[in-house]
């Protein structure tokens, strides 16, 4: 009914005009949408759908499919008009840059992506995608997560097979020792960019200092080396020498680790534990829940929402992003918040009771957080760190 009334109103208004108004650009529409209520956006979304639009969106996280179903249930007149497509991290930006602006049928209207530095340099800086953030949530979401807009955080944690008891790791330098060779499962950081960003973040002054302090705590002497320029580069070298790349996905790491050799370790997406069957679940332990690891026990990265600059449904995109950031959208039945390893940037949304997890704030200081501005500002230093990592992965 809302869609029908909205369409009749639009036809009435257009009939009274002596000349057609200039078409509103997606950028102008998103700027207007930021100040609108959800009811106003719903009416505009109905106009877009009545005109033949359909919201197509890509996502690197499969939980977005459930979010889309919940969104259509919340706004029933959009039923069947929102379509989700999974996209691999390594294909995200090449796919989007080859679609946006070419008038392709059923191309993306928006995307949920990881790797903020690539989002910036491949899409936002060229105007291929647009940022949108609702004014109504500016008090609830820290400013640093508003541009580009973060819709969820995801963590990767050190998790091990406990069938023969604890592995006794309480300091990250232990994972560089020869006894761990071939026993640490980690996705190839050259093809999994959030893993690459984690390693590059370690070269920052903050984490270099923390790694040097952890080195001294573990080895009983200050860090020094004639071979490596910093403690961070030495840790990366030792860690990558011990990594086993047998599994190509976080899901396979989770299931393979759970049914595999006792004492093996994985550094992978925490939420993938949901893929482990009930019998094997008991074989896995999150290292951080056992020991307060010196100096980190994993890393945290962001998932961003970005709107394609050629979309024909900017108001529907805005309404969907509002929904993802809301309590209803993020913490509703079967949503992101009902699972381990997902955290909302909306500070009014807490993790539910009963999960083997902690609030977002718990992980601050315990995980390496991706910093878009730091990575983007590295310049030639990024290339140096990348070459260092690539040489060790490809050995």
C-alpha cells in the first residue's frame, strides 16, 4: 500500500509540472537520504522499485544474505527486490571496477567489502563508489567508522586443537620457534588481503614497540638484530616460516583443525567455528580465553558498505545501510550478532548472553586492529613490507 500511494503521489506531482525536472544523481540522493527517516526512505525505495529497479549487492561475508532476508521481512513491499551475491575478497575490486559505469544488466548497486585501503584507492578516490552514513546514527557510531562506513567488525583468532591438552602459548614469540613449523594454519596473505594488512600493521611504530617488549619478556634480553630492521620484521619472518597453507579457506581451517592433529594452531576467522560439527567443536580452544597472550592473539578488520555511483536505487541502498547499522538489523533473529566474531560499530548494540565471546571493547589491546589511514599513508614503505612478506610466502 505504501508503494502504491507513493507511486500515485509521484504521478500526480509530475502531471502538474510544465517541464520534467533534471534527474537526481545518486550522489545527491545519498546526501538527501542521510537526513531522512526510515519511513521517508521506505517511500523513496518503493518509488525506485516501482520504476523497475532492484537492489543487487555483493558481499565478502555470507551473513549478509540473512541480513537481506531480514531486511525484506522488515520492509515487505521490497520482497524479492533485494538480491545478494557472494564475492571473493581477491576478486572484489577488479569485479566492481569492471562493472561500475558500463551499464551492465544486474550489476551491483552496492557492496559490503573488506580491505579499506583498497576500497579507498580503487573506488572511492575515483568516484566509482560513494559513501553514505545516516545523520541519525552519528552519536551512536564513532566518527572514525562513518567514512567509509563500517557495518561490522570481524576478528581472526589463534585457535588450537586441544585433544592433548593446552599448547601452553602465552607469548606470540613462541609461534616463531622451530617446534611450530608446519603446525600453524593461516590463509595466504598475498591472496587474502586482510591477512596481509594484519602483518603490515605489525610494522607500525606501536606494534613494533609491543613486539620488542614481548621479545624481551620471552627471551629475557632486549631485542637486537643485524638481519632484521625491527622486531616486527623478525616476528613476521619467524611466523611465516612456520605457517602451513594446506587450507584455502577459513572454513576449511576450522573444520580441518577440529578433526586434525592435536596441538595444531590456526589463525582464522572466529565466526567460522559455526561450520564445525557438534562432535568436533569440543576439540577447539580459543587461545585468548585461556591466556592473556603477550602481545596479541589475533586481529580485527572492518567490513564497509559502499554504494556504486551508477546505482538506480540510491534510496534503497541508504535504507539497507540504515538497517544494517540498526539494532533490528544487526541484532535481530539469526543476524550477525547472534554469532561469535561479529561486532557492530553501533555502541548501543552489545553481544548477547550465552555466546563464547566477548564485547568489542574486550578485544581492544588484545588484537591488532586494521588502521586504514596508517596503511594508506605508508607509500613506498607498503611496497617494502609487501615484498618482504611475499618473498617468505612464496619460498
